[in-house]
């Protein structure tokens, strides 16, 4: 039989082969050339079957037979009619062998792969049936290349999927997209089957080739678009902070490529080496202003350029919210997903069932992040500015970030901060410290000074300075590097001071008298500001600096100018709505203006002004008081009446006040007025300033909507304003305003069937803000091309660029806004998806879909079981008894409180807990859940609410049970709080099985009672023990019951021997009872924990010590040796070997007749010797191997 003579067919097969190789993500992984027949695949299948039979995971490999048969027929056909070359044949069998090999290691993946292989085998045509057709019609043979391309498309999809390191963890998330792609290949194959019975021409084959490729490409584009839309919706909802923008700003401001000295540090180079595991966490620390942030920014830039995966966060004192643990982890997570779009379906899948936890639960997000990191190539996480967060925030963030290092062996950390004692205590034993000092960064500072010097000298020459004078100044500038002592901020500020001198003589004088240290720099700048300022402007300077120190967000220049135009007690603007002052000139260089926002030049400047170095030039309580006075005064202005009016104003009536700038501070004051007042009251001890009372009273009279009924307001909001108790109307007014603000932030205002102004908007703030924003939008051009004479430039200069806001009060974009209408409208679609998923905890229960078709597609893909159940609901529906209304209410409330505890929603907990129907047992249950959540404020807040019910107060035993749970999960804030409330460390408590999943994996302690002392020690956690002793002042008693339980089921089940030793050495100093070692080995054997037995023996434990166990009124006294032989498995054989090596006596009275135990025969088989021979050989020092009998052969 003659083969097709045309070279076209050869070229077609060759082209398909090349397309296949190009489509592989990592072709270097595969060598198909040595696999040329079905025998190689069958051998691999039989090998997999044998292995699965051993592990009892046999998965019916006969299901792949249809594809094997089909490929055998196909290969026979193309060998005869095409005379295919060996490299073409190798691609028929080679990839299939690799697919079976790769998938067999993960049973769940193997099951899915075998199923699609079977499906494809059923789709392949019976080529044997077409043999006569191929022989009689050479043109039809051209169709063979189409099937070759289809088969290779199938192989490429599976090989790329199986090459993913995330296969084992995220199989269920990634598989739907893979299965969808394979379905498209099957559709193509069905079309190509139909072609073989038609009049096939070369033109039709070419069209089919093109159609096949276009169909696959279109499917990939559509799938990518759907994934992208879902990803964008989730990202908009979670709002991760954009640290890439922060990095860009830092690099833009960085004039030198700092940090090259790190490359000379051996510890840093080991950290940078992804193969080296000895240095996994670095603490980069130094004095304030030493350029750590710029150093880190340049380091990230270099690492990214070299192809490293770097996740990072820049923390800042003026954006505490972005430094929240969940926010930081969200940012790291989305940085991962931005870099690898193939992982995005994982986020979608997780969010469908755990959306609320993904949004608010730091432990859940941490676990999710770690799962991804563990299945990727080596990664680096860099966190800068840790010390700029408030103390509770940085402590919690640091503890959680260090967990990443513990749980992700291929992820390395770099933490950058100032050298603070508390941070040092947390990091000293867990990181390698690298100090940024003048010896290391002086060259970087010198390079920075040289660059700035060039600008200074050019300016001096323009004013007539000759060359000798310039050289003299240049030489003296080098002394700044020495004086800077490693501080970039020192060099920067001194250079600004030098540049600000009026004459060459003054410059020379300044250079001869450089300040000593950063405090003296700030001191001189403050003196200079005072000298430059007239007596009339000095209060202005203080006002500016106070506002920069206390503002809830960075203020714009226009906002500050309006602040300066208002005096407390005014009824309206008197001399215009802004002053005309140069803020930078008045306060520079202590403050700087970047992108229109006013900030301190450095975090250390704020600290200097607020502390004793400056004689407390600024006082934060005074700043918040003045801010409150301004906000209340401004919001009472007559100019703002049109905004607060219930009447609809014509746009032209309010247009002029907008253009004049009357409303510049409206957004800020309406949003943050209460924050300033609460901050002031928290620091207030004495009598209230009469100005505050008068201003707030006037504000109440003007803006209150008329209602004074605060019966709906919880007591804690009324207590928040207890300073006004002698003015009940004012207290009620403020508490109602605070309550409405919290309800808005929680989205609870939507739950009222009828809008109640006294509850939802007692000040009409929300309605005024809505009117303000709508008028502002109406005045801005709607089209890209501006109208002639439009006001857009004036309005954006006065009111900022982010003028488009979300209308949902609980949404982040309600505050922050967007710079244009389009992204805002895209964002609004999140809240305008009416078709909601009904499955509990699904992300799309909140996001929803635009139409019913999208919802049905989602239900079929994401919740097939629920869809099936709904289809049968009319058949299987059965009457369900309806509980009473009260029962429903209390159940719903209970479930909501449990969710709120998990998500850390304190305000919602307080809202729901005040229900007299809750019993003491309910409160105990809620507190147990809270004790498992490592939060600074959840447990204390919940406990304080429960204290309002003295008759349902918890007993000391209840407290000890809560303490046991808090100890198990190392919930440090909760532990300290419980101890302060009287929880007893000496009380012995057994934990309930309800909480098994929450405690460290492998701890078999549910039926065991432990005192708090022993429970803490049995966790083998140096951090926990140091916290108990140093922070909680726990003292350990001279004698204690059952100290040996320290070695029973310690939390080291996944630790290596070295890690376990290191952890034990960290707690050993607290184990002061000899009995712990005398019986510890026996308790370790009782738990079958070889690690703890070995460490106990290494520290003098008694290999012949025994345990006393009572079971069904029978008391047993047996030692570790007896317990191990009794068990008789491989681990027990390891225990026997260890005990004999440490001198255990097989003839001891506690292990009499041990040789008669059933397990002894098993032990002998593991060693391959008789009992007497085992004892003799190990005592002689021989290292006997332990193996199963078939392995030994």
C-alpha cells in the first residue's frame, strides 16, 4: 500500500508536533523519544496497579483501555498509510506514560485523569473500521493529522496541569477549568470524525485545522475573561492595599541605589540564596532615619529584576488601617495572584465557601496564603516599617508573619524596623539581625550628598560664587556624612538647612556648626520656624503641625488653608473660606507636601514634637480637642445649610458655594468629627473645656433632626460620652450619632424595612454627604473632552481628585472614592447584582450575578449537589416542624454571634449579645469560641458584655476551662486577660471533643486532665513560657501533680528532631520537678511519641520509669518498654531500640513476661532477630535496622 506521496501530510504532522512542544509550559521536563510503543504505557500501568494495591488505593486502571485500544488502532493506521517517523510515534505513547506517572502520586488527581482518559477513549473513532476507506481514498488520509493534533491538545492540557506544584492542594479549584478545556478537544474530535465520511479535500482539512485552533483559542479567551471578571470582583470587594504604588513612590524619591553593602554580608547572601536554609528570617534594624525604607525599596527592585518572587508591604504611621494583619495578608495574596493568573481560580473556589472568613479572618487568610506558598517555588516576604504601627497591631502582625516562616520552608522573611526593645524580644531568637549603621551606609549617604551638592553649587554659581568658594563648600559638605552617623534623614534635613541660608557667609557658618544628632536638627528647625514666624503666625504654625499630627488621613493643602480660616464659635465664614499662606514656607522642612497631601518629613519628626525632647511642643489631646472644635463649628455654618436641608436644591443655587470652596472640609469633618471627639475624651481626665460644651451644644441645636429618643442606643455608646452625663440631651445626641455611624459601617442600616432618620441619620450627615457628592459630580464634565469654560480644574484643585464614591456606607469605596466615573461605576456593579447564590457562606451570596443565566452556570459548576437536591425537592420535600418566632430569633442570633466571633466583628457581637434569653451555657460557649481566636479585643469585649448579667456569671472552673483552650492555641492576649480575671493555673481541666479541630494537630489530650502549668509546658513553646513568666508574672510551684505529662503528646508532631530539641531547650529552665524526667519516658511511650521520649532520655529521663493508668476500675503499672512491645508496630520497634540504647532493663519488674506478649513476635520480625539476639546486639552498640519482612528481603 502506497503512502500518501504528498509532503503536505509530513509537514502537517511535523507542525502539530511543534505546536505541542510550544504549548508545554516546561518542555525540559519531558523526554518522549525513548517511548515508542504501547508496551511502555502498559508496563507503567501495571507498575501503578501494583503500587496502588499495596497502599489499598486501587483505582481501576482498566478504564484507560478504550484510549489504549483507540491509540493502537490509530498508530497502526498512520504507520501503514502515512509511514510516520519515530518522533511522531513517540508523541502518541510518551505523553500518556508521563501523565499516568505524574497523576498516580495524588489519588484524587489520578481518579480524575483516568476518568477523562476513559472519556477521550470513548470519543476516538474506531480507526480499524475506517481502514478500507483509508485504503481506497488517499484524500481521507489527510484527516489523520487532525486526530494527531487533537490527541496532542489533550496531552498538553493534562501535562501542564500535572506539572503544577499546586496540584495536591488546589486540585478541586483548578480542575473545572481543565475539564472544560478537555471538553473542547472532544468537541473538535467529534467534528473530525464526521469529516471522515465526507468528501475530504485538502481545503477542508486546512479549514478544519484552522477551526480547531480558533475554537481552542476562543475557549481559552472566554475562560480567561470569566476568571478575570471574577478575580476583579473579589479584589474590589477585599480591597487589598496597593503596596506596588508605595514602592514606585519610594523608588521615585530615592536618588541613590542604596543597600549594595548588603551584598558583603554573609548572612544576607545566605538569606538571598534560595537553596540555603540556614538563614530564613532577617531583621534589618537601625536608628530612625537611617534609610531603611529606601534600602528595602531598592532591594526589592533588584530582586524583582533578577526574577525572584518578592511579596512586600510598606507600613506607615499615617495609614494604620493598611497595616492591619488581614489587610497585609490580602496584599501579599493578591501580589501572588497578580504574578500568576493561573492560580486565580483557587481564590474563586475558596471565596465561594469561605467568603466572610477570607474577608475578615486573619488565621484563615494566613492558612490560605501558606498553602499557596508551600506549592510554589521559593518566595521572599519583606515587611518594612513594622515599628510605625501601634503596639497591638505590630505585635499581632509580627506573630502571624513569623508563622509563615514556620509553616513555609521555602519562604524567607525580611522584617525592617527601628531598634525597639519589644521588637527585639520577639525577633531575637527567630531571626538573624542586621544593623543599618554609619559604617555600612555611609557610602550611600555620601553619594546622596554628592548629588544634592551639585544642585547647591549650581545655584551658588548662579548667584556669583567663584570656583574657590564652591570648592570650599564642597569640601565641607563631606563632614555631613560623618555627622549623619548613618541617618539619611539627618543628611537630607541639614542640606535643606544649608540651602536655606541667605548668604555664602551664612552657609559657611552653618557648615562649621552642624547639629549633633537628629533631635538637635529638629530642635534647630523648630527654633528657626519660631524666629521666622511673627507673633501672629506662630499660632498658625502650631495649628498646622497639630492637624498634621492628629489627622485621621493626610490632609490636602486646600483643606489646611480652610482650617486656618475658621475660629471656634464662628457662625459662618467671616473673612473668606480660606487663607492665603505658604504652608511649606511656614513649617518646612519639618513637613513636606507630596501629591498635594501634607505629611511630616519623617515619622521621627512627629515623635519629636509630641515628646519630651521638644518639651512636648505638641500635645495630642489638645490637637484632638481643637480638631473637634473646628469640626463642630464648621458643620454648624450657615453656608452648609443647603446640604443639610431636606429640600431639593437647584444645581445653580449651590454652584457658587462649591466654586468658592465653602465645602472643602465637608467630607473630612462629616466623616471624622466623632473620631476626634472620642480620641480627646479617652485622654481627658479633668473637667471639660467650656468651649467644647458650648460648641457641641450649638451644633446639636442646629443639626439635630429633632428626635431625642435614644432608647434604641446600647448602653456602651451612652457610656462612651459619660463626660457629658450632666447634660443628658447632649449625651444622647452624641451617642445616637456614634451609634448611627457604627450601624452604617456594619451595613445594618439596610435592615430596617422603613428608613428611620433618628436611628440611621440623626444628624442628617449621610443625606447631606449624598447631596454634596451628587452636586459635585453634576458640576464635572461627563465626557472625556471638557466643555469650554468648565469648572473641572478648579473643583479638583479644591476638592481633590477622588470625587466619585460608592453609595454603600459599609463599603471601603464610600470613604476613599475613585478618580473617574468609569471605575466607580464598574465597582457599583458589585452591589448591583440582584441574582444571589443561596448556598451558605458562598461569596456570591453577597456579590451575586447580573442575570439568572450566570447564576445557574455558577450553581452547576460550584454547587452541583445543591442543584441536584433542588431538582428533586418537589419529590423529597417533607414537612418540617416550625419553631416559634422566639426560637428562630435566638438561633439566628446565636449563629450570627458565632460568625461575628470568627470574623472579629466586635460591634456586631455587642449588638447581638444583649438578649436576656441567652443562658450561662450560651455565654460559656461563646467565650470558648472567642478564646480560640487570637485577637487582642474579641475576648475582653465579649466578657465585659457578659458581666452585665451577674446572675449568669462564670465560675472559676469555667474560667480555667477557657484558659485551657487559650493555652492550647497560644492566644496570648486572652491568656493574660483570663489570669487577670482569676483563672487558676493549678486547676486540672480536660478539654471537650467539640474543639478537637482547633488544637495543634496530633495532640491526643481530649480525655486527659492537665493543670494550666503542665498544659503550657506540654506545648513546648518558648514564646508562650516567656510570655507567662515575663508578661503575666506566673510563678511555678515547688511541687506539682503529674509533671511527667509534659512529655505526653507535646505539640511537636510535625517537628524535626533538631526543631524539637530547640523548643525543649527553650522551656527546660521551667521544668523544676525531678518526677517529670523519672516518669516522662513512660508517658511519651504511652503517647507513642518517639521524639519526646528521645529528648526526655537525652535530658536524664529514666528508661525504666512507669505510668499508672486506670481503665474501667483496673489500675495498671507498666513501663515504656512494656507499652512498646505490647503495641508491636514499626514505631514501637523504634521505641524498643531507643530504650535499649539508653539502658532499659528488659528484666525490670514493670515489664515481666514481656516476651510472652503478642506484640513480641512482631517486634522480632521488624528486627529480623530473636528477642535475646536483639537485646544482645543493641547493648553491644550495633545499630540494627528496622524494616518490614518483605522490605528486608
